[in-house]
C-alpha cells in the first residue's frame, strides 16, 4: 500500500516544508557504533503496546501479507529465506517487556528455523487465511512472523505471512518482499546470498528517544492548532449490533467510473495538489454532509522514512497527522481542495511530533464529552498491493481481511486497475443503515466533483445532517434512540439538577437505574441526568410540545456511596499525585493511556475484580469506575450464590463444568478461576479428598481415574469438562481414563490439560503449536499424546462440542503440590543443591551443540485462565500455555538468592539428563489469557513458593 503525498507538481511546496522541519528530524544520522541490549519503544510502538495493555489485543494490529503463487514453489527454500530474513532484522524477533512502569523492547536470539505450515486447500481457503491472520501475538514472547502455505494444487499455492503491526508497516513490506525474493532464489540455487546488513529498528528507537527534547516547538504548534477541536459526532446505533463482537467492522467498496480518477488527478494538478489531497478533501466533504459540522479533524498517515539511514529499515515508522479544516461559507469543492492542501502542508511541517505526545499535551480537551478520541476519522489513497514475487513463479496479491477497524470511520480511494471508493467503519460507532448510505453517497460525491469541481458543499450528494442543537439535550436524544423508549424529555435545569423523563414502550422494560446506567455509558458525566423518572405518558400542550408545568417535580437523589469508591480514590491519588473528587475527570487530572493501564492493574490486583485500562478511559471518574466495579462484584456474587444454592438433582445448573484434578496444584487454580467467573462446578474427587475441593459454587462428585464407571457418570452430569487429573506414573491408567470420559462425552466443550512433553525432542529449538512430535518420547509424554488423539478424534461427532488440548510446561504457583514439583520434580536437581549449598554444575553455551539450556514455565493462575478461556472459545486442536522461558543459569541465580545459598556455580561441556532441555515453545493461540497479571513474574512466584515452604 502507498499513499501519494509527494507528486511532482507539489514537490516544491513540500520541499520547503521539509526544509523547515529538517532541523527537527526524527531520524538523525546513525550512531557511530551500534548499541545492544534493551531499547525504549518508539512513540508509534508505544501506542500499539498500550492498546494491548488496555485490553484491545485484537486482530486489528495484525498485518497479513498474502500472495497467490502459480508455478513450482520450493517450501523448504521459502522457510530458509524467511529464517534468514528474521535473522537479519531484529525487530522481527523482538519481545516487549516492562521495567517498572516503562516498556522496553529486546531482540531475542535468531531461531534456528522459522516453521512454514503447509495445509491442503482445494478451494480458495479464505476462511483459513482469515483465521490465521486473526490469531493474536504475545508481545511478551516475540513477534516472529507466522508463515502459512495453502496448497491448492501441485503448482498453485497461497503464501500468507502474518506480522504484528508493532514490528512492521506498509513501507516495510516492500523491503520484506524484495529480500525474501533474493534469499529464496539463493536457497533454490543452493548458494549463499549476501545482502548488505540492514539498519536495526532499535537504533532508530534510541535516536528518537534521545531527540525528544527537540519536539517542544512542534508540540507548541499543535497545541495552538488543535485548541478547541472536538471529535465529530457520528450517528452511532442506540445499541451495538448483536454480532458486533464477531464482526466488529464493516468495509464497503463501490466501483467508480473510468473517468473519475483521471478527472480527480486533473483537478489536483489545477489546484497544485496531489490525488491524495483531493481524496482527503472529498472525505472532509462527506463527513460534513454526515455530521453537519463545519470544524472538522481527519487523520492521515505520515512516515519517518527519509534519508540514507532509513534505507532498508524494517519496522514501524508511521505517525498520525491530525488535519484540521474550516468548512464554513459553503465553499465550492475546488476551493475546499485548496483549504485542505494548505492545512496538509502545514501539518507536514510538524509531522515529526508523535501523535500520542500531542494527545498527552492536549489532555482531556483531546476527547469529546463521551470520551471519544480526537482522531476517529481517517482518509487514505491505496495503490496496488505489494506481492511476494518469487523467481520462477507468477504472483498475485491476495487481500486478507481481519474484520476489524483501527478507527471509527475511514474514507478511502482505491487507485488500482479498477478504481473504487471505500468506506470502513466500526459497527459500534456508526449506525448500519447510515454506513450503507454513506458508502453509496461517498462514491456519488467523488463522481459529482470529478464532473463539476465548482459545486458548493450544499449541493453535493449525501444527506446533510441537521444541526445538533435542534435535537434537544444529548440525554434526550439517547433516550429517544433507545429501542425500549417510546417518548422522552430532558427539560432545561434552570439552575437545578438535570432531570429526565421517559415513557416505556411496554411493561417490564428497563428500570430508571438501568436507563441511567445506559446514559453513563454513552455520555460525558456532565450530560447524565441525576435521575430518570418513568411516566405512563408524556404531558403535552395542544400544539404537541411538552408541558413542563405538568411534569412531576423532582430533586437530586442522594447517591449511595459505593463500597469501592474509597479504594478507587486512593488509587487515583497514589498514581496521579492529587486526591480527586468523586466526579473529577481522569484526563483532566493529568491521566493518559499508560496511566489508565497502571490504574486498572492496581485496582484489579487490590480488589480481584476484572478491570482493564479501556474501562478507565471509558468511565473516567472515580464515581463511575466505582459503580462499574460495584456492578461486576454484584454479578460475581449473584452467579456464585445461585450456583451454591442450586438444588439437586444434578444438571439443573446450566453450564456446569466438570473438573478433574481439583486437589492438585493446577486443578486448584482452575477451580478458583471458575468460581471467580461464576461458573457452577462439579469437582471429581476421591471420598477421602472431597473436603479439599468443597466451596461456594462447587459440588463434589466421588470418583477416581482408576474407576471408569465413576468417570462416565461424572461426564454425563456436566455440560463441559476440564480434565486436569493425571497419575504421572501410570500412563495406562491415564489413557484408559481418557477413553472412558470421551465415550461418555455427548455435548459441550472438553478441555484437556496436556504437557509439552508430548512434543518429544523436536529438531528445532523453536517449537510452534501443533508441531509434530519427535521421538524419543517419555512414557508420560506418549500417554499425553495418546490422550490428545482420543479426544481430538471424537470432537464434533455425535453431538460433541469443541476440544482443546492445552500443553503446559513446568507449572509454578503458591500451592503445596506445585512446591513439591519445584523441590523434587524437573528442577529438583537445582533446588536441592542450592538448599544444601552444594556446587552446581550447569551446561555451558555450546555444550552438546546447543547455545541455550533451560525450561519453559507457566504460572498456575495464567494456565487456569487459558484453560477456562477454552470453554467459551475452543482451539479445536493443540495450544501451548507458556508464561516464559528461563535459562538454567537464571533459575539457579534466583534459587541461590532466595534460599540464601552459598553454592558455587560452574559451567562445563557436560549436560545432566535432568537439564537436557533446550526448546522454546510458542504460545500464540491463548496469548491473551496468558498475559501476566501483577505478581505473576518469575521472581515473585518463586519467592512465594519458597516462602510457603519455609513457613
């Protein structure tokens, strides 16, 4: 993709803008010597990282790069080329961590091979491509691109490479495609291909970080330029579509006549503007027609890719430019093009200022009354897509949609063989009917201005919105848009409390409390009435206006104090340095995106209630945040109470989950997670252990892995199964138990807690999910693999639901069973030696032909989240659950420190069989659930386990 913002006839204008900005360039000459180790995030990366921390780790930041290739494709050569590409560019194998409150990026060792997954696909395979593109990345592990090849025929393939946007942008794809083509050709020929070593993105990030002080003048400009600007008010639906979670965005394209694009180019030449500028002017005109507003801001992409230092750089080098335009005076479209041209050139002069710094400087004024971001509408011109053109093959780019939108509304002009207009919108942000009409009218508008650029805005296609003030108070508008409300009125408060009145369409509709909660969710706090009073009918005068004199009088009700308000207030105070009032705005107090993440994490940890940074940004005040926490606490209490008091017989509780292994370490954490989610539980336990698993919402059923009849009865009594029990030493019992449970399974999801031992000993040090097993396998690992096969073969047959085999590594957490594994299990050799102060011998780098030895591990709470997440979204196969990987040397250092040991540590060429582990396991499918909560880092969990042993 490319955006045309530098056409030849506009070059002189842009040259002057660039010259003025040269002294503030975000890309100074590279440092004399490269710097290694962790690096700060660029501002563009920081936005991506924050979106994940805010709870928006969605597919909108996946970058799918797909090409249909016809001819003899050498998959092994493609894998070799991709492996070399990842070695060359550190950003493609970078993990993102946090030191205190500051994020950092750190390149990981280059993988020995990058796996290329090949799937037979007789058809186009669109669903397979979309499913792969939507799989999330775990930024805390790495961002190695994923490769999928669909084989349609012997010489017909689709290659999909999926990147995370934090590591790549549109400009990088050209570099990636060119390098892969050269490396592929060399691999096919069996010869090395030497390419110049590229610049590294971490160096660019360090230069941006050290040059931050030079941005003050630019920030001052943007503060003045955007003073008083507000986000456009889009006509969003009264309630989001029921399927908005599955289909959050819609994209509408409309073909344009063959003369439209040439005419728009000619208009640009006449007005000393590019076709991008003309397309942006059309977006402003369409937005004006949609909203009726005259002072509008639309965002467009800018790049930092300038100069020799950036040549060949792979990474995220884009910035958002907020372009503000005055549309007053009903100008002709040609005149609007000139206004947009001047505003765009002015913005280009200060494009080096990161957009998130502008938002931080503007503070609360950068958002609307309802918390909407200033730039919610963007515009672009999209050229021919980049394709992976491998020698000896015919290539065609393939569009892979992930079904999500980065902004609420985007206008586009497709400058391709078949020109078209594009309108993309979030379905929760724009009404569906309006979106369809807007897509049609935008194409009509482009056609109209191409034919007659002197038409004034008032005569352009598209329904001109009525002035906002004519619709009454915003709360009245929202109430009237509610599907359960027949009539509503919000009178002028005249110095008193803001009150509202509503008439329901039917008996049993929403209560006043529910209606006020609805208004809190869509309006700023100052626009929410103090009370909603329900009426049988609205009193009106003879001419139809509301008779204010006959409305019941009301006074501002006393607001009951939330039990969580004090905790929220203290968290505000500790983070922002000032004690807020109940209705003080988070952003007005100096809050920003990162602070929202930090506040949510503090409250989530202290109150053990679900809360993410996005909740903070949407509710914004201590009172509203406390009310949200009240609601979530009440929902949890109701669910747990209803589950605990449900009467027998069994299965009257809808959604009952059978859990095996509840007396073990993993099962105990699974039971806690299910209880926190309010899920009714049926826990399998032997009679002598039943007291260990009892509790609110948990019903105990007697059974044992060695008793197949008890297992069948338990499965038949539940609506879903989490099988976490294992004998560890009797694989034949484990397999027989799984067979009995699968035989009795007739519906709902089934989740099996398996082990990474099922992979055996892979040839590669980097192990992708569902990689084939490699001999030799331990008896334990073979039993896990056999159990998985029994389960996955049965899934989806005879009414059975989806199946998930969750492979876990070493599990650590504050539980006696897990402490025993630390003392005597796979890590027992190190623990016992450190405890006794004995010398500890570790394999050195290169021992046995491998550079790294250590172990994968997962926190028990993270594993429990991952396992329970599979109940609602089965992975239909194998998924890994890994929190991280720790080298034996680092684990030994932690143990020696925590145990106060004086053990001497040496490194040699021998590898003890207990330490002969060298594999890293990717964990992409469950990455969101595995994201570490506070206290789930390696040091904290080891400290809590060892402290428990000492006590």
